[in-house]
C-alpha cells in the first residue's frame, strides 16, 4: 500500500475512534469484570455457570442479569481480539497465515467500502486477491473480484480491468457452485456412514451418483477445495460400498494429483488419503506398502496432532496382521512417549488399552521380545480382567474385543474357572448383537471360544467341534465384510492359533 493510501486509511480509523474498540488486554481496562472473567475461564476456575455468577455477584438481587452483561462484554472483546491473530506465530504454516490474512483483509475491504473509503479499499482488495489466487481460496477470489469489477465499471470506467475482473467473477461463480455441490454431497455421505449400518439399494444408487458427479469434476479444475471434496466423495463412496481395491486406487490417484501441486496444502490432503487407505492395505495383505504409507504419514503429522495417534494405531495393527510384532511394540512406545497421549479422545484411549493388552499377551507368550535395555510397559492385567463391558450397540466392537482378550489372558494363566464365568457374557454378544453381516467373523470366533468351557477345555474335542466354524471363518475374509479394523484388531485366525497353543 502506498504512503498516501496508508495516510488515508489512518484518517478513516481515527474518525471511527479506534481507541474505543474494546479488546482483551487493554491496560486501561485490566480490572474490568470481563477481563477477570476471561482470566478465570482460561484457568478452568468454574465448573458451572451458577458457580461463576456467585463468584462475581454473590447473592445480589440482579446477579443473573449483571452476569449476562459481563458475558456480553467479554464476547464482544473476544470477537474484536480475534481479528488480531498473530500471523507470525511459528506454529502457523504458510497456508494458515494466508487463510487468516485473506479473510481478515477481505472483511476489512467490505468495511472500508461501507465507509465509502475506496481509496484504501481497492488497493487492499487487489493485493488480497493475488494472495487468494495463489492459495486457491475460491470464495475470497469471487468476493473481491466482484467488488473490483463493480469499482472499475461504475467508478473508474476502466474497460480493460472491468473485463479482467468480470472474467474472474464468472469463472469462480461456476467453481463456487461446483464446490458447494460437492461439499453438500460429501457431508451427506459422511452422515450416511455414521448413521446407517446396512446399505439400502436406493442409498447405494444415490451415493454412486454422487461419486460419478465427483469423477467428472476432479482434476478438471486446478482448485484445491474442489478437488479435495471430489476425491473425498469418491474414496468415501468406495469405503461405504466396501470396495477396497477401488478405494485404494482412488486414494493413490488423489495422492498423485495433490503431489503434483507441490505445496503445503497437498501434504495436508494426502495425509487423509493415506489414513483412509491404510486399513484396506492391511486387510488385503499389502503389508510392505502399508508400512511405507504409515511411515510417510507419520513424517507429515505433528506428534501432538490427534491423527498422529490414529496413524500409530494402524501402524500397530499392521504389526499384528503381518506378524511383525516388533512393529506393534514400536508403535505403542511411540504413542506412549508423547506428552499429549493422555489427552486423546475417550474412544481412542479405550482402544489403546486393548492394544496394550494384546502386547502384554504377546510378551507373555514370547512372541514379542522386549529389548534388554528397556522394561515392558506396565499393564494392569488384574484390573482389565475384572472389567465388565457395558452392553451397548455403539460400543459393540470394543466390548467384543475386551471379552476376547480377557478369555485369552485367562487361558494363558490357565484360569479355566474364570473363563466359565465369562461364558454368559460371550453368549449375550453372539445372540444379541452379532447377527448382522459385518459381525459374521466375530460371531464365528465367539462361538469357537464358547466351545472351550462347553467341552471342558479338552483340546482334541474342542478342535474337532470348532473345525466347521474355523472353516466358515476362513471362507469370509475381513475385507469382504468390513471397511475398518476396529473390531478385529488381531486376525481371528492368529488368535485361534494362540488358543490351540494354550489348550
């Protein structure tokens, strides 16, 4: 921005009394109740709103009304302060900095135009537009190009610049419509994945239509968000349809496309496709490619990122499936070494207890060799064996795995009477929750385990009676019925081999 334009902008801000804008950290306002509330909230000082009201206004008659006023003041300060994000922070990528600055400056352009301050607004719009074009922020490009088109047509009468910005508007309106449609399709598929357990024909037809539309759009336009939504739809559709081969092929195609962009945003995109295709690679036995993908994804992910632990989960499961148990141990140690490990979501931390349990079992069986210079991670086996899973459909996968691991640990300890006590719990899952197609393998394996107490742990009889179920298990591969590995952390074939060893 030229000095004369900067001077003009300074006068605009002065006329609008910048000193009266309430923000956090104002030295003249340090003792205000809004500032105090901010400090207390930052320190997690309150567990309920009633507690906060009492702390500020005691038992006064208008305590709730007065506290609402303080909350409104703090809200205004927080929103005003939000516009002053520190773009020089070292933990911000170039994309993040560009995102914040483009949206902030675009908002400033609209405010300046509303104040009839075109002399400051137009140069800011042009410089912000250039940055938005570099990073492919379609909505910002459209918004600013529209303002610039109007300016050069209605104010300056510059035909050349009008034509340039008019072309940008028309092009990006088309892109915005496609992006919006793809985003809506993507959101709908995600909703289906979270809600429906079986695929009705009409649902399959709708999702396939979305994928066909996305196929016609991807790589046609060189825009990041458009292609991101497009490839997300395609890959999620194949995940929904349980088509692992096409899922992997489409993920590979997405990775290849975003690699060609050669920027930070392509790395962020490719991270999700690596994560999405890893379960399929593992289930289909492509262990070498899966390991390569997992290690690459780990290099692209910060250790304090939630996805870092999701990758380590899959890396650990890869070790179980490929029978390279050293990988499983390595992944577990990498996860536990992170200071933020305990801050994971409850769902994820529950599964890490199971991973630790299987590693403990494999160490006890001699399948995992702990290096001499390190001690094995402590696993509270007694507490785990006494855990009683809550029979809920939303936790079905974890609960089945808990019961299976408990039986194996008890079998390893030769506590047959305790396994008999678990029989009723196993029967509940085979009868109530394991009748659907995606739980077929779990159903087979649980019935195999139930043969242990039924035939008095007699190895010869148990193996004979289990032969039919074992054959059924081998005929239906996990990849045929499931898009993920959450239920079958360790292949049931491997676990049955352990049962044979322990009987």
